């Protein structure tokens, strides 16, 4: 069981990373909250890993903090939530905001996350309300090497589509986010601002 990986960041995208450890490349799926904090490709990265074993596959899920990993595991313990949806939830809402939403019985905020319907949101509310008050991680955006503006928009659009947003809505959110952002724009800040607008 792999619980931690440290190596060179060989490739990164909002969908997955490839981490090179002594010449072996590990594919690791991460939520956007962890993606925001990644260094540039070629630098060392260290992630807490959850190994998900199925009959036909072995998948690795990486997290910047042990709290986020613990929340991922807790989410998967809820009926109807698998690893893909758990990653979507952590991409659509920060652990701190999730705790706040649970504390204020804000069911609408949970339902606004792509892939989370009313029944799933109610199960999350019921099963996690009293278990997450100790979570208070902080996530800061780390600037990364930028590509051409159009290519960056396409990467952001691809990430939003994978999270379940409709193409027209996602494109509008990206366009509005670019108007609001000042200075150098990275894929991480563009995605973060787009998701803020969609929340």
C-alpha cells in the first residue's frame, strides 16, 4: 500500500500528475485544491497518497495535506461516493468551506458541486456534520509556468468539463474570470477564479 510519494514532477494537468521516483513514473490523480499548490514541472513534489484498489485497477490519489487525504477517505465512506466523486467534491469546495457549509446546514452549497445531487448532499450533511470541525487547512496558489492564453483557456475548459459543468457555462466563467484577474494569469488562478464564479 503506497501512502506517500516524493519525486520529480514530470507532468501535471488538472486531471492527473506523473511523478518520477527513481525512473518510475507514478500517475496520481489530485483534486484542484492540491493542483493549485504544485510547483513547476521538474521540481520535487511530496504528496500524501491514498491507494485505491479495484479488481481491474490500482489508482493513486494524492493530497497536499494529511487533513485533505483524511477528508477524501471520509467522503468515500459515504454510500454512493467513490474516489472520482470524492475528488470532484474536494475540487469544488475547500475543506474549510465544507466545514462551514455543514455547520450552517448549507445544503444548496453542496448541491452546487458538479456530480452531487440532493440525496448525496443530504448523506454528506448527515454523516460528516460532527466529524469535520477540526479541519482547518490553508491553501495558497503557487504561480506556475504559463502557456499561451488560448491553450490555457482550453486547459481550464477541459478541467471544468471534467468536473461536470456545461461547455457554454464553463466558457463564460473563464471569460469573466480573465476580466477580473489582474497581472500575470496562471492556469491555477484562472481555474480558481472560474470556480469561484460558478459556486
